[in-house]
C-alpha cells in the first residue's frame, strides 16, 4: 500500500517523463541486448541482428506515430493521480475493499458448516462424495445447494468490486466538477454524501452489475486479450488475426464488449439504469477507441517501468 501511494505521487509529478522513458527503454533494449551479446560472445548471428534492429525500428516508428495520443494519455494519468491524492477515500479505499473481501472469504468458509448439503470433498484424495444420501434426486439437491452457495459468494464478491468501481467514478466526477468551479478538491463530508446517494439510488445497478459485469469479466478478459489486435484501428496486423479467427472476434463484439465497467461512467453522469448505460458507454468507446487504446498502452508502459500494477 505504501509503495502504491509513492508510485501514485511519482506519476502525478512525472507522468510525461516516465512515459517517454518507457518508450526509450523499449526502443533501445533490443539494441542493448544485441551489443551485450556481441561484447560477450564476440559475434552475433545475422538473424538475431536483423530481428533486434527490426524491433527497435518498429518501436521507434510506433512512438513517433502515437506521440499525440501518448501525450494525451499521460495528461489523463496526471489528472487521475491528482484526483487520488486529493481525495483520501480513493487512497484508502483499495485497502478497505481488500479487507472487506478478506472478511467475506473468511465468513463464507465459516458458513459452509451451515449449508444444507452433505456434499463432502476429501482434500487428500481429491474425491467428491456424499455422506448420507444415495438416491440420484437427493444427490442432485445436494449439488444444487452447494452450487447456489458458491454463486452467492461470488456474487457478493462482485458486489464489493462493483460498488468500489462506482465509487471511483463518482468521486472522480465530483473532483473534476469541484476543481473546475471552486479550484479546490471536495471535502470528506461531500464525498460521504455522494456515497450515500450511490447507495440510495443505485443499489439495484450495483447488484445487477455484479451479475452482468462481474460474472462475465473473466470471459471478457480472455476473449478481449485474444482479439485486442483486431480492435485497434489502423493496425497492420489486424487483418491477419481477423482472417484466422473471425468467429471469436464477432462473438466478443456482439455479446461481451458492452459488459464493461465503463457503464458506471454513464450511470454517474446521467443517472441511467445499468442496461442503457452499458449501451451508451459502448457507443462512446467506439467513437473514442484510439484514445482508449493509447491510454491503456501508456498504462502498460508504466507497469513495465515500475514492475507494479496501475489500476
């Protein structure tokens, strides 16, 4: 936690310099590896030399082409870090959320003894068995009770995630409006008032988001990672992946792309229900796809530099 706070303040003050430092590292790293190999072994094979030079040239051309988007992304990260350091709830919220998840995990393990099922799993042998029941119907009832309990625990976990993500969006919007009008960050009481509004008017959206966004998030992550290249505009390699697996790309675009946490932005800004908010957020992301990709790419560069995760 201490390291994350330090890293947030470093990003706040030096985001632009760190971004270009990461670009320079990506450009020079293949050449440095090539020079080290030549100094250590006294020779370098032709294929390795061509590959290193090609990688360095590719990173350099990509940096020159995305210079404007990189500067925009660093500006966004600079403002985001200012927002985190100006609002104490955002600084300690991640630790509180982790403690809540840990408490939920311990409580769910303790409450297993009260679940109306005789399903028994032997850890040593890995065998799943029933303690009393022998008939098929009773075994199905036992399995159903255990599955419903696991689904409830996962849904509770997703509720915590959804509420925290909605808090982040709401406090960020509040920080932007107050800094624009008053040139001062919002106070703690005003932030607590916003949290009360979220619980009063958006509890249903949080519960629904835990189902739609939370349960589909692993599938979005896997398919989104596989199809990320095809969804980047003006990418020369997108047609190659599109020709190999078009069904996966279509499946992600049609069924999973809209189920993202970006919907919370529309919920906070317009007070929309979750389903229309997901559709509106999907339309906006399609219009601003280049900016979103550049912001995600810049965040990845910071991860490479500091060997830590920037959420």
